């Protein structure tokens, strides 16, 4: 179990406990209206903070898996810089907003990698 989860669970328990105490204490006899409102606000803030911490420690990162099928044989082609015709390493291609970009290690040209039509 991660330290984040343990500390978050302890914080949630403490916040909920004191939130209940503050909410329960508003029913005491002889309290002024402003004290009741102040304690209710503090209780609500403790509840909200406890639920926000619970949301933070229980959320899981999203994993996106992309799969594709090809209808026939595929042949790898070399990627060349449009500026100097230098070879580009496919492992250095970065996807930015769904578009592949590459930077030439020889001339520093930053360009979009496009697939040329087959016909």
C-alpha cells in the first residue's frame, strides 16, 4: 500500500470525525445564530475536503491502447528529412495532439511526418 493512500485514509478519517463533531455541536442549546452557522460551514468544508482527498487517492490513471489491423503485408520505409534528406530515427517521433512530429538530428528541422499516397 502506498504512503499516499495511508496518509490520505488517515486524513479522511480525521476530517470526517471532526466534521461530524462540528455538525453535531450545532444542536447545542444556548448557541448564538452566528456560532451555529460558523460551525456548519466548518463541518461542510471538512466533509468536502475529505471527499476530495478520497477522490484523489482512489483515482486511477487512464491507459489508452491503440490497435490497428492491416489488410496486407507492410513494408517499413525510411523516414527522411524534407530539408536535408537525413535519416530520422523512428523512436524519436513525438505525437503532439494526435499528429506525429520529428526533428532532424542533422539540420534541426522540425516537421510533421506524413504518409504519402500509394497511387
